[in-house]
């Protein structure tokens, strides 16, 4: 097994990597064996803040780095799903039409369902809805992730909104105190927490309690979909609420726990270099024994 003391800081693919960063890359590859090589490259670039001068992730350089590490037998990459070209995610060109207003109560909408978004056309459509109507727009998710469309069944089947669950934040002191885990335990099991990174109820949908209803459905469905897609079940959900624009009402109504505020740093910032505005932190345990699992005290810990 490769140990930190066996490594040294060195320049690979034009970037200097510390022993800690090499071990982090190895851990990312180990934790997410079902991600494609391109998805792994996006995840690693995001974690290490590896950007080109134009602000875009250095995906090709990162893919080359991964090949070099595999040649040294430090990692084992998944098979390339798209030989000969990079699997770039293109935005859909479908024109989004104005929708008639939807009003009433949740009960009047019949059955509310979450549809896991799969397939290129549906993913592109989801991306465009979020880019068009969410305040933060669309940003490619990194790490393990799952998109959802929210649907109603009555009086006719209609889309009501979008949700995204993806990789959790590293730098989150309030959460880490709440869990009570060590840095080593966090590095091994951070993937068991997933973040509700995007949540959009379409602006023409005016239905009270719909947002909290969809969150309740997600609390059950995310575990199933992550197990099917990535081979493990998350044990906690998290999210951040920008109180300059939102009140977090739906999270409170769905019984999420308000822990406090972020420190005003970037979501993966370990070094206090990337400032952002503070956000409220909400958490939702999916299992009663989540702390024991995250701290490695349970037989279910992976």
C-alpha cells in the first residue's frame, strides 16, 4: 500500500502535487469506481482547484495525470467508456416554452414523484431548465451525483421542478463537530454524505408545501438510486441556504436540522483561500446510526 512518507512533492503535467494531494487523488479514484475517467477528472479538478487561466477545469491535463499515476501502479482507472474522444456535456438546444401557471394544493396534484434523470436528452433538458430558471444557473456536478425531475399526476402529468444531489463539501466545521469524526474518518467516508446542490421549483408552479413534499420523497429515493448507480447508500443529506435570497422554509418543514452557518469559504476549501458569502447549513440524517457509520464504529461503514 502506498504511504505518504514514500511520496514527495513533484511536478506532474505542469502542476505541483504534494504527497497529501496524491493520496487524495488515489482516495477519490477508490471511492468512485463507477465514475467515468472524465467524471473523475472533473471531480479531482474541483477538489484541487485545478483551473486553466480562462477559469475552466484542466480536464485534459488531469486525465493525463491519471494515466501517469496508473502507469506507476498507484491507481487503477475505470475503462474508458468513450475511446478516442472526450465525453463533453453539451447543453440542449430545445426551446423552453412558457408554461401555464399551476396553483392549488399538493393533494390536488395527485401523486408527486421524483424521476431519476438518465439518458443524454433528459440530462440536457434538465440542465437547460436549471440554467434558465435557477438563480445559480447550471454548473456541471462533480463526483457521484443524481438529477431528478419532480412530476405531478393530476389533472395531467406535468413537470414541476428539478433537484440535484452530488458530492458533499469538505470544509464544513459545524457539520464535522456535529458528527464528531476525525479528519481520517472524514477522508474515508465523506462520500456517505451527499449535498442537495440544486433545488428548483419552476416559477409558474405556485403550490404550498410542494417543496417540502419533494424533499421528503428524496430522503427515501436518494439512498436507493445511489446504491444502484454507485454501489453504496448515503447516510446523511446536507445543503446550504443563502439567506440573502431564501429562508430555508421547505427544509425546516421537511425536518432538516439547522446547524449554523458556513465560514464563508468555498465548498472544498481547506486552505481559506476562496471566499464566499456565509450560508446556513442544513442536515438530514437518513439513518439513526449515521454517526457510528461515519466514524467507522458500525459494521455498515464502507
